[in-house]
C-alpha cells in the first residue's frame, strides 16, 4: 500500500513504545480539582458559582461568553472551596474554580438522545453546551467549526487520528478501545455538516488502529487512510493535502477547500455529548518521558494537578530537567507540576537532564535544512532574520503568517537557532500592526 503524505516535514524518533501497548487506566480523583475558566480558543467562560457551593459532576460552573466560547463544567461532585487565579498551562495564574471532591461523583441529571430524533441546530447546541472543543490540543470550539458559511459548502469530513507528536499515544488507545464511540461521533459530525464522505487519517506506525478502524468503519462507509510516518502529518493543512490533494490557500481555512477537520478525540466527545448527555469533563492523556517511573495512558478529570498524574504513574525518577504539556515538538513547557490538566492536555512529558539538549546558539550557516523540511514552504531563517531586525513588513512578505509553528526548522537547525520563537515574534508584530490600521 502506498502511504499518503505531504511535501516537507521530518521524522523524529517517535518514542511511542513506552505506552503504545498500555490500555487506558482511570486516574483517581485528587484531593482538589483546579478547573480553569480559560480552556479554549476564544472568550474564557464566566464563573457562575461561589465559594461554599455544592456542585454536581457535569454542572456548569462557567458560562460561555459569546459565540466563540464554551461553558466549563464541574469534573466531579463536591464543594467549591475557592474561585481565584491559579497556575495555568499558559504560564501565568488565571481564574479557576477549585473543587474539593466529596467522593460520590454524583452526576447532574443529563439526558442523552438518539441523534436521528434531533434537528441539526439541536445537535449543535448539545455539542456547544457540553463544552466540546478540539481535543488534538488546539481547543477551538467544535460548534463553531460546524457552522460553515453557506458560500463555502463542505463535501468532506477529515478525522485526525494521526497523533504525529513523539511519545503521545492517547488517540491511538482511544481508537482501539472506544472504536464505536469514535465512529458514532463521526456519523453525528457528518449529519451536522450534511456530507457523506468521511476519511480517517492514521499514521502507519499504528497498524492495529488502522485495521480496527477500517474494519469497524466499512459498514458505515467511513474511509481509513494509512499515512507515512512523518511530522507534522497531523497539522490541518498538511493532513488535507495528504488525504485529498487539495491545498488550503495562504491565509485560508480548510472550509475554503470544502473540508472540515476534527480530531478522533473530538468525535468521541461529540458522541458522549449528544448520545449520552455527558459534558467534556475528562480526557485521555499520555504520561511519559525518561523522568517518569511508569509511563501510562490515563483517563483524567479536567482540573487534575499534573503532580497527581505523575504520582499515579509511580512518581519521578530523579528531578525532571524539563516538563512539557502536550508533545515535545509543539507542547508547552511548564514551570511546575501544580498546573492542572485541561481539555487540551493530550500528554504530560517529563525528561531527565541527559535527554535535554542544551546546545548554544550559533550563526546561520545557510545550509537550507529549515527550508527543506518546512511543511508551509516558507523560509524560516530569512523570516527570523527580519524578525530580529523588527522588519515586520519584510517578514510578512516572506509568508511569516503561514508558519504553523511546528518546530521542524528548529529541530533540524545545526546552529540551534530558536527559529520558531523568532517567527512568533514576527507574527505578533504583523498582527499588532494590522490591529492599528
């Protein structure tokens, strides 16, 4: 079978062997859940509970503020012990609701429904009210993606089962262990979008997931495509190119080429929201890395402190030199383990000193490796040079805004130049200038 792929990219060691064959385990509830009101792209939720309130699992504790926003729910039943800023994955303290679990895990009375009995608007409302966001890490509100404008008709739904980031195996295990839930979610998404074609893209290093999904999806007319093992195969534009041959234009969105992309985890959350009435209060996350005693795949409640997740995995092996929420290529470095897991926490990686590269930055040697691997087909070193000179217009002319911040350029750079950081600086300057116009 010829594997599908896209131009550019690279193949870092995937290091998935530590958890790929480990079934998902339920992480026990911690003594305190710290549930941030900012867990998605868009306006943060507005708190609607107070200290001293008793809440039930699934109860709304933060209301959505606007269309590009979703509510936040209690991850278990218990007492609200604080509503205050707490450490957040984004690097600063942000408002959160702190809940002390009562051990009952009492669920608020939510009702599931047969999707066939619901109208399209009712399904979208259920997805929004359940707080479903992109589970691949982007956390864009799912109901917004399901409202394409009439002038941009959609004909294809693409499901991202790629999980191209090294170490992460959460989506892999989801596709193996909750196959029917994922497929139910795909059917619901197809119905909302009014499309019949659905393609699930999975990298070839997950042959068991490819076989399982293809066998189960055949009766539902859901395609499964095997993809070359290459990073960033799971990026939206690159995935669309690999699976459909269509190219999203510069500055455009998938809907510009008739496609909507959703993560397989998002599909499972959609199924829970519509068919079972369950809001998004838990997710699967991989805990791995050389500083973890026993790497695992965990089903973890939103708001669980990272330290609690590590303790359930046997604790630390020495002092970690680096902590990353997400994958090593695009994840967010963390300063401590007091940060809570959110709806976008696909993984938690902890590395020992021996596994952390600390090469000093050198001068660009004009080798062109960054250009060769760039999936966006831009010139990272040139844009970075303009960024350092605060020449935003020139950086924009070289396509800075097309950068997807995948990190391929920095990974392959022999001079250890922090190219992604420089390009982010350029993008911020370009957008700030546009806002002033």
